[in-house]
């Protein structure tokens, strides 16, 4: 993948709220930032992510893999001269994995409900029927109020 194959940079952006939070947490409270500086940080962030992604993809391809995994990104950081950040990235990855383990899995929600698939289907049908009745009632009330 060549850099020219990347999406037009005008189409790619970082969430403003996320960027603002990152900047605020990185600078002293007394520091001020111009609009132009904020825009520059955004552009630098986007470019950095693109560079790391392209390098990770090349590493992934060289290993004859089809999916980029965190290790590819960490290797890319090292190869691009950002090795002093790999420990911080590993910590962030570890924190993310731990947080993910504590989140309830959507996949197991139905299994852990204690209900059979038939019971779950019946509950779903009842919910749909109730919703339809509520909608019909609302439509009926609206038509009566128009008269």
C-alpha cells in the first residue's frame, strides 16, 4: 500500500472532543492554543496514524498475515524510530484488554439469561406485539384529536 493509496486527507478527521481532551490533559491549565495550532495538532495526529498504519500493514504482509494485530503496530513504532513509546503503548493495550474482559459480552447475554431459545423468541414476540399495540393506540389517539 502506497501513501498515495490512502484516502484523501480531507475525508479523514479526529473527533474534536477527543482531540480537545488530549490537548487539555497534555498542557498546563495556563497554556493557550490558537485555532491554527489545534488544527496543526489534528493534522499531525492523522498523518502519524496513517504512517504507523502503512508500516504495520507492510510488516503484516511481510509475515504473510492478513490481519494487522497490535504486535505489528508495536514493531512499526520500533522500525520508525519511536521505540521509546512502545512500553506506553503496551500498557495502554493491556489496560484496554483488561477493560474489555470486564465488559459484559453481547454474545453471552442470551446464554446467561437462563431462558431457552423458544422462551426468548416468545418474549420477543410479546415485545413486538406490545410495541404494535402502543403504536396503534398512538395513531388512534392522533386521528381522534384531529377530528
